[in-house]
């Protein structure tokens, strides 16, 4: 399948990772590799913003960031994020 995020052919997801229309859009356009990239980004967003994922506001923010990350080139690291040094 052609992955919209990676801009190349890649292994597809086995099932929608999200319910509804958005889940179908993800499974139709996003690869397993790109989804794993999103999970890492999501963890960073949760940690840097000290989000509690079960809160409605946090879920709304994560959904917005997920769509931005997977379907646009506008995704950015959270404000103030500095990558770990080795």
C-alpha cells in the first residue's frame, strides 16, 4: 500500500487503530511504520505537555496532533522539547 506519511509503498496496518471514519482513513492511507512513528510522537506530546490521556481535552489535542502528524507536513515537536543527548 502507498503510505501518505512516508510517501512510498509500505506494509499496511492490519486493522484500524482508531474508530470511525478517521480509523478508516488511517488504515487506507497510513502504514504500520508511520503508525509506529506516530505512537512515539504521541508519547513525546503526552510527556512534554504532562497530559492525562483519559481527559477529554487531552484526547482532543492528541487527535488533532495525530491528524496533523499523519496527514500533513505541519507536525512539530512540543514547544520547549529538546531531544535527549547521548
